[in-house]
């Protein structure tokens, strides 16, 4: 059976990733990848990934996995990697003593237990076993949440605010005492006057403008980049990483630009620029931009646009630029000479590119019904899209690692 899985980040107060809740499509296997209660001779956990496989899904953060009572009692949950997962258990008004014992045994074995859908209006022995309690902030009053948190925090319990959709809700949840936050709040552009573009970020925008022109002027790009030593340094360090494996060390921007073709120039310089624009903001935004870029690019050949993969790459890469820069998308697009249909799609107009972007976003957010409808509209097999999503996660992770390789000595131009 083919499995569909996406992930939703759980952030701390500084908007750094604490973990990801893995969200399988309803009807798919509970665990990703599936494990069985009966080991085989060849492998103890059929279908389960190596430790690297889990990191591929979560970038090394904790994976929150919903567990049924049967998985807890029957031993399936115990087969998961205890140092990489959080076992999420649904709270119930009628306590199940067998489930409680199973959770206690899992906790004693080193697993982290999270309790969901518990609002404190009834007694649940699992609340004292759980290391984490997740609360729906819409389901109860602010005072009820405050009292509940004050009751269990002395036990060392951490709280996750669930369904945090706005910046205001995020700030309120921090004041309430929540440690972690789950929802789409970090994807909402700030409802404030457009932030001033600093001189450094202006350089990144100028570089983006230079590489999104129909025809790239290598000299223009080199001259723009060399005005910012930090950007030159990042680009050269990245291009000299193991990912590219050039035969000779690249020591100047001009050298790098001449070695790369037009599409590769757009892709890698655009990527470095957007990553740099994201500095100081939530790292998850850059991670999402990379995944979306790879996902959209891989879809281009499937919708008859193989020769425009770089445009589809930019479609995904720029899709959260308004949040990164805290400026309206229409203002940003006015400064970037990107292809008209790319700009139209980013601005919300319906076209093929917008359908591709919406397909990527619906998969990312686990809106499975909408995803299926869009896949049919694009005439692309859903199973193929699932594969491409996992490949995009892998690519993003590899790319992030490549960017952290040891720096090299370099000239500025």
C-alpha cells in the first residue's frame, strides 16, 4: 500500500523547530513507515527506516506520532526509535487501565509521551505520565488554560498550544506559559506597516532581480554580489562544498558564474539570496522555501514544462518571501522581473503555475481532499507526488548540510 505523509512543525518560543507531527492521510497506516508486531528473520522492524530515514523526515528533530490503544498495548509503539519520536496518546474521559500501564512502561523504557485533547475538566492518570500535553487553544477560555498549565507545570510538564493561527494567538500563548506552538501562525505576514529594507537585504533583492531576468548579465550579477562580502563568502563556500565537487576550487564569483549555466545561476544564487533574506527570522521559513522550490521544480516536467524548471523552482522558492521580508507580495514582485505567469501565480491569479503551487501547499499542510482534486486537475498520479515530496525533503536536508561545509579562501569577484 502506498503511503502519504506530511509533517507539521512544532516550534518553541523562538520559533525554532522542536519537532514535527507526522500526518498520514486518513486511512493510511498509523506509523510512517509502517512497523509490524511480528519481526522477520531479515529485519526486526519490516519497513521501518534506519536512523537516517527518520532524520530525512524530521531534520533530526522529534517526530510526534499518534498512537492507537492497540499500538500501545500490542507493542507496535515500543518498536519505534525512542530517542527520535514522541508518542502522542488521545485523552479519553473513560480511563483504560491497560493503556495507562502500557504508557507507564513506555515512559520507564525512555519514551516521551504526549497527551492530546485533554482540557483538565476530568481526571486522567495519563496526565501525570505525559511529558507533554497538547491543548487546543480554541476549545477553552484563556483563564481555563492558565489554571490548567499552572496545575501541571510543577510536575515538569511542557505544554503545546495547538491551532495557533495568528501572531496575536502566538503572543497570548507565550504569556499563558506554553513552551511549544503548532499551527500556521508563522506563515502569516505580519499585520504591520511594511518593514524597512536594510542595505544588506537590498543587496539580496538586487541579486534576485539580476538572476530573474529573462537573460542574465554575468557581469551585472558579479558586480552586484561583490558589493556584499558576506554574500560572496556564502556563495563561494557553498559552491566549493562537496555537493558540487568541481575539479578545481572556485575562487571568484566570475569563475563560478562562468562554470554554471543560466538556469543553474538562477537556481543557486536565488537560493543563497532567499536564505540570506531569511536570516534573523524563523529558520522553518527557509526550510519550507527550499522544500517548496524542489517540489515545484520536480513537478514542471509532469505538467509539460520541462524547459521551465528554473521558473517553477523560483515559484516555490519565493512563495513565502512576503513573510520572510514582512512586506506585501505585490510590493516584492514589483521589484523582481520574474516571468509574468510566475508573478501572477504568486499574486494569487489562477493559472497552471498557481495550480502547481496550490498542489504543493495542500500536500504540505495535509489538506488531503484538496490535494487529490488538484492532482486530478494536473493529471498527475498522487503516488508520484508523494514520492516527489519525500525527495524534496531529502534534497532540502542535503542542501542545508552542504551549506555548512568548511569555508574556503576566496576572492570577492
